[in-house]
């Protein structure tokens, strides 16, 4: 039996969701360890080839949550991002000047919406991309990503 105090600690720990953005310009052992712990290791080469690749094409960023302001360019340069599939989640890569950042999103926190924009949400934050510029290849990639997410979580997706 769990005490009331232990229940409140457990609930507060479950509600703490951290926005995990790492500088991945140079991959140190510590950065690789954090990435592998949260979203899993990258797929082996043979499996990547069978999957038809694990990376999306570049997507043009329209807007992002205020928490990303520090990580995005201060000027009016167009920001592009791409997605890398991992075993337990995704990495959303983007650059500010010469620094490459990666937003680590486990599948259980990943939410995707498509309306005027294509948006990726996690931990209360989001990045929005031009939906009309999502070509056929990225559309197939997103479908594959949702299938992998459903398989990982033990769900099924209805088309």
C-alpha cells in the first residue's frame, strides 16, 4: 500500500516533463548517452536500409513555442529542421547559425497535428512547419513515423 505522501510525490514526478534540447554539433559520449537513454540508439545500417531510411527531408519552420527562442536564429533567416527516427522516439534537428540542436521526443510524448501547418508537440511545446511544402516523401515519412510510434506503444493506427 502506498501512503498519501508517496502518491503525491509519484504524481508530481509523473507531471514533470522536461523539454530536452541538446547541442549535437559535436557528439560527446555524454550527449550520446543522454540521447540513447531517452529516444534509443539509432537503427543499425541494415535495418535503416530496409526501412527506406530513418530521416525526413528538410522542413521549413513557421513558428515555435517561446521556449525555443534561445535556440532559434535572432534574424529573419529561414530555419529548416528534419526528423530522425530512433527506437524509442525521434530527434528533431535544427540549426542556429553553426550550432546544431536536437529536440529529443520520446514516442509516448509525441503528438502531431496537420491543419494550416504541420506541427509537432511534446511536453507542452511545439514547432510548426509549412504544411503545403510537405512533399509526398515527407508525407510517407510521417505515416511511417506514426506506424513505428503505434507499434512501439502497442497501439494501432486507423487510416
